[in-house]
C-alpha cells in the first residue's frame, strides 16, 4: 500500500492488479481478480488490471500515477537471497513478470505506509530484503498483518528508523467481494512503535474497524482463540457435513442442515453468552446418548468428539454426580 503526504501531487485512486496470467492454470487465483476489482471500486479515479493486463510493465508504467497500489498475486520468497524474492506479475515483451525486491521502483522509498501482507513465516525475510535494498526511510511506517507476531518480526528494519508495528483485522475473509462489509465493525489488533500504532489505528478506523491495543507478548494468546473461533469452526462444519452424508443426507442437504444449526448456536451465544447457549447431551448429562455417539464414531472422529465433549463438560452446570458419570463415559469406563 502506498500513500503520499501530499495527495494533490497525484490524481489519487488505486491501481489494483489482480490474478496476473502467469501462463500456468495452476497459478490461477479467481478470488484475486475479484479482490482487485473490489478494491478499485472503493475509490474514484481507480483502475483494475487483470489477467494478461496485470503485467510488470504496466506496474512500472502506471503505479506512480496513483495514490495507492494494490497487488493480488503470487510471490516467490528466496530466504537465501532475499533480494531475488519476487512479486509475480504477467510477463510481456518488455519484462519477464518477476518483479524482484532489487527491482522495486524508487518511489517506494517516498510512500507513507508499507503493508507487508505476506505469510507469517516470510515477514522477517521480506523485512530483511527491504532493509538490504535500502528502500525504507525514517519517515515511513511499516506494518505487517499477522495476528500472532508483533513488531519484533520487523526487527531487520529497525536500523532504518521507520516506525514498525502490526495491524490485524479480527475477521474471517474468504471472499474479497464481501470483505469490505465484513471488516465494518470488526476488531483490529494494533501494536508496535508509538507512531506505528497511531497509523495502524487510523487505517483500522478508515476501514470501519475498531482498533484495540494488544501488546506483542499477548498476540499468540490473542490469535489462538481467533483460530479456534474461525478456522476450527470451518473444520467442525466440514466434519459435521461428512458425518451427515454418512448418515444418509445428500451433500447439499447436509450443508443446509449444519449451517442452520451452527447459525442458531451462534445466535444463542450472541444473545446470552457461551455457558447459557450450551445444549446437547453433555449439557443434559445424557450418558447413554454420549455412549451411543462414541460407539458410532471411529478413530479421529471419536477423538474429536471426546475432546470437545470434555470442553463442553467444563462449561456445563451439571451436578457433581452427573459430571463424573459423563467424564467416565468419555474416558471409556463404566456405565454411569
């Protein structure tokens, strides 16, 4: 992301490049095209370049004419030679499409904010590459988007004097077309140097989010429940769908059944909190039903059922006797 201190110096808008044609169907990113179109739609005087038009040549020619640049594509990270790491754009007669760190345009050193939207394991390497290339200046702010890592992931850039920090939108975003709406009202964790926090908070508010300060040492604890609430929810949905189909429901019917059930549970949590929303055989102390479920499940499914049932048991308000009976069944002992 790029932005200038003097907006009038450029026409404004965003240049969005999405799903560049890399000559191999395996690298097709359908959502990336939607993402670029959505981003370009958000600001006037913007332009989206997709597929064969999203070339390295176009990037070099047009990027400096826009206030923001957004690229949705693949990249290649070389940990042994960071300057050879590349953003992959469509090739043409003028350029091969691999825009390496060493080839980044000089205007990168004049932007206000640099966002590193890369996998967590690549953040420090990309930061080191930017530092080696000398493209980061003291007046700039560099933010990464990791939920689990803090400012220290950008440590290679510390000698550059830039403000360093992180901005993490606490939202599940799988479809770029609906992402702007989903961000509205979401929490955004911010941390880092004082000025980086100010910039991150301003960006969050500009996207309709509520910035919340989360100290770097607390970020793994903050991010783990986010994975439980979002990633594991999807994993549970996939498990439930598979078991519904095994029970005889058609796949589309299984999807409708589980989404209605999960939405009802989430509505109850929203209305009354997790403890009051707890239902099912563990909450009721139905030992024999739990036993039947375990007899019907095998391997990893039975292990998952036991693990989640133990968590539900800890949340329940069963009396001591029923609680012990449920625990014995989950442990594979006794009839209760």
